[in-house]
C-alpha cells in the first residue's frame, strides 16, 4: 500500500485525531471509539478550543481523510465499527510528543506550563523542562510539527502551536485561542434546553409550594 504524502489536515481532521489520542488514554475500556463516541468527543463542551457542533457525516468525512493518510484506521474484532489513531507510527513520534500534539489539536496554542497540566492524563511529564525539550524536538523536525509563537501584548510566556493544519490552520488556532478567555460558545439548541430545564425547575418549585400550603392548612398551622 502506497502511503499518501502528509498534506495539511483540516481543522475537523485535527479534532478527530486529537480525540482518538485523548480517549485512548482517558477511556481505554471503550477504545477504539465507535462513531457515536467519536462525534461526542469532537463536540465536547469542555477541554476544547473552539467548541464545535460537527455532524456524524462531517466526522465520518474527516475519518476517511485521516485513513487516506494512514493516521487512523478501523479497528477489528467488533460488530460495531470502531476507529483508532496511528499518529505515533505514521510520524515516527514517541508517546510524549503524540500527547503534546493531541492537546495542541484539542485546545489550541498553549504555554509550556499549560501543556504540562493539560497533558497530565495522557502523559505525566516530570517537569516543565521535559515538556519544552519534546516541543523543541518537534519544532526541529523536517517538516516542523510545532512552532513557538511570538509573545503577544501582556503575555509573560510564549505559546506553542501545532503545524499539522499548515499556516492557515495556525492562524485560525491563534484566533480561537485568543478568544478563549471570552464567553464560552453555546449552541442555540443547548441554550434552548437550558431554558426549558429552568422552566421545569420553576414549575416543580411552584408545585412544592402549593403542596406545603395545603399541608399547613390541613394541620391548622400558620407559616
């Protein structure tokens, strides 16, 4: 089988690849992932920058793209189709570097200290210097896999970003990470669900209040 050259990934392909690496470590009992689990991981509201709402069809297209690049493949031995990553073998990277790339794909540009914390469940680095050593190694590859970004106004430390999506992906990642401190993204469907739940909670409170009033009246008590 001829392996296709590694073109720049799309943002969704990078998200899918990052999810596969993450879930291999955080939920090993359910890895390789089913399509439902993969879609849920891509659309997760926590530990994701940016938050997205990808459909199953979109995720499947991204998986097909990764399979063509030998970065992912279908697992065997299950009646349900499951998917797993091949990032370390495809790029000849150690597990530490794979963990760093996964977290960068999932959360956008980060400082060395942030990466050490966010990688905790994928790989426990001894100290910040060991994180930086692997980042430098990734940056010195041909082609480079990560880049140290110039410090922005008010930033005390440089952030690192992955280059698996190319220069265009890097610019988009910087923009997304720059807005990470603002209000979190909430889908309209999620907002509607929250409003409906709040209305149900108010209705239950009204019902309880009415029941308490009747109980006091039956017992001849005053509130």
